[in-house]
């Protein structure tokens, strides 16, 4: 399993070798693929030091000059330069891509400062931004062409380690299911496992692994559900949403974020705005900062997101007539 | 233009700013008046290096940016009548200038950020970038992040202009929270720095006609907030107050005529 930052920067590096306009700005973040970039393309690399605000402002200016700009920072510090993302990029219409590494509890056990568990909420409040959570490295790699071909302000939420259950998805010949566009980079909704219509389980990123495992437990107990990867945290087409989920009795969201304004909130808005109006259960982290030692999996287990707990909540919700 | 002609032009610019500000009652009149002489010199004095057709002047203290509007009308960027429509639904001129206004760049209104943006457009560019910073704006940490970056990359096409009018919203900077010694701070960050009288056209001309081969440049302009209107000059309360009283407006217009 190769880290998402490595595959993205490596694939971007291959493009940058033939495109002088591609520039990468690191706010003192490293990656193996970055070492090669710095050595071979020093003119297309900048570091601002640990100075995220200047990184975004400089990036905005470079974008205004026609550069294709990527800013590499720790996901948690996007909050620190939220004003610059909003003001210098969104308001001023300067398209850059933020490579935000280590979402959710990905940096456990570094503590809550390093673990952005509200970033979907604050990033999606910015107008005209696109927020992408690739589920694995296959998907991440395919985003490079899409981003270069479609300039826009983007927040790319990269996993330090993605869910092993997602390893086989989104290979280059992966085309999802018959009723979906084979071009995965077009809609923000992808079916992962379609086993029944009692409920659709919607998730993204690392939590897809636990969602799939919960779905298997549900299936074993006779509750047939389906799992979807909702990899865009904004800009989901409302008609596609309605069409996709109208066949299900209920909707369940599973996220590694607190529930205030995050992934589940987005689905709730779509459920309401599309007049789909399905019963909806939102499962996520508690509204608190987690001061506990342990791995990401440990912290998820102790904070309400164990597979068994997700399964139980789903079963109760689905079978409660 | 001769020094005398520049002085006449500056007075005309100040009067028109005073007129559209008092008519609309919107914005930060005193913050505009302090920077007028430097702007008139940059745009109208052929001895200065700034070329408005090629170079970019970016207001980081964008609440002072309406000061440039009369200058831009004189240079034909938009009709004089736009000044009468300042901040009305029919007009194009805003409290904080932005790139929708001919002759203006980027957006305005968030202090501390436009200098970083300016460095992004200045990097290896074949034009000069001037950035107008307020002195109280220097409290923003993002400014100092950008200073380090600009100096490290030796961006000789960048010229910072600090409007050192000594006042923030709540009073004198040195009483509220010291920012001095400013010149030494900019010098220690790698900027070739001069501090001059921001209302003396000879000093301004001398400063802005020099080339930047010594490194990125910073000019600290000693200015008077509310310059030209005696009852506003150096009065911190006038940061957010625009005269409404008829007699005060009459007096201001007379003093600027």
C-alpha cells in the first residue's frame, strides 16, 4: 500500500517534467517523491517554511500568473490558513489545489491538534471549492489528470494510510457498476458493494473500510444493504443523488468527523434539497477533542466507530419500522 | 510634472476623495488622505520608476485604496462620473478596490494577505509590483511570513510602501502596541529600507526614482492621517468617522480647494 501523497506527487512529477507551469509549494512537508522533485525540478518547487498563510497567498499569486499550483501541507493546518484559502483563492478566483495530508484521526496518536475531525465542515463552507476524499491510491493517481484538465480551487483530503478493504477498488480498469458512468471522475458518487436495498450506507475515505465490514455483519444477520463511496464533499449533483438513492428505504452516513456540519450534514442537505426525504441516520465522532493514546483504529473503536458499534446502530435503525 | 504641479494635482485628488466620501458616508476617509501624495507621485511624476501601464500597484491596506480612484479617472481608466457613484448600486467603485475596477488588482479587505499574493505575481515577472501596507496592518503575522519569503528569493521587482501615519483604529500604535523600530525590522528582514516624509514630493521623487538593484525595497512614508483637513489630521477617532456636519464639510472642502 503506497501512501496517497507519494502516488499523487509522483504522478504530478511526471507531468511537471514536461510542463513548466506546474509548481509545488511545501509548507515544510516532506515525501519520498518530493525528494526527487526537488532535485530534478528545483525551479518548480518552493518551500515557505512552516508558514501556511504565506504558502496559500503566494500560491494564489502564482495561480493568477497562470501557474498550476499545488500546496502540500498537513491537513490539520488548513484551518490555520482558512482565511487565505477563502480570501486569496476563493474570493479572488485563483484556482490552486491543496494537498492536505493526514485527515481525520490519521495522525493518531499525535493528539487533537494534528487530527482534523471537522475539516469537511469548515472547508465546504467556502464558496466554489471542490473537496475530494480519494479512497485509495488508485483513485488518487487518477485525480492528477482530472485536476490539471479542470482548473478549480480544490481541497484534496489525503489519507496517510487508507483502508485496506479499499485496496482493490478503482484500478484503472475498474468501472464500477453498469448503471454508473465508467468515468469515475465525474460525479462524486460511486457504488462499492451493492447487496440490498434496506439501506444505503454512505461514507468516504478511511471509514469505507469499517462501513464495508459493518455491511457484512448486517448481511450475516439478514439485513441487506449497499455501500457507496461519496468522494466529493460538495458539488454532488442533486438529480444523480435522487436517482441513485431513491431505491433505498433508508440512508446511513458513516464519517470520521464530528457531526456538526460534516459529511452526514452534507447528505442530510442533499436528502432534503432533492426532496428524497429518506429516513437518515448519521454516525460519526462525538462533539469533543480526543485526548487518548492509541492508534487510529484504537481511537475509532473507543469513540463510537468500532465495526460492531456501527453495525448495531445500523441494524437498530434499519429494522426499526 | 513639476513639484508645484504635483502639489496641485494632490490637492485636487484629496478634494475629490473628500467629496465622494462625504457624499456617500462610506469608508475610511482619513486612511485615504495620508497616502495621496505618494500615489500622485507614482502615477504622475515621470521621474519615478512606476509605470502604471506595465507595473502593478496593489493595496494591502485596501481601505485606503479609494485614494487612487481620482488618479485613475485622470488617466482615463474610467469616467469621472464614477466618483459620484462611489459605493452605489449603479457604480463600479467600491470601498475596497478589486480587479473588477479598471486599473486595480486582486481583491481587498483582508489585511496582511495582499503582500503574499503580490509576491506570487512578482516571482520572476518582468514587471514591478508595488504594495501599499498600512502601519497598523503590520501587526498581522502573515506579513512577516511574506517578508522572509520575498527577501529569500531576492525579489528586486518588489517595492513595499508603508503608510506610517502612526494610528490604528484605537489610537497611536506606539501607545497601543509598539511596532517600532520599523526601519530596523525591515532591514533585518533583508529589505533595502528608507524612511522619508510622505508629503514631500522631492523626497518621494528621490526615493521612487532609485532602482531596486540592492534587493527588495521598503519605503516607510511618514504621513499624517487625515492629511489636508485640519480637524481630521492625526485624530484617531477619524479612522472610521466621515464628517457629516455641514459646516465641517464646508471647512474641509475649503481647506482642500
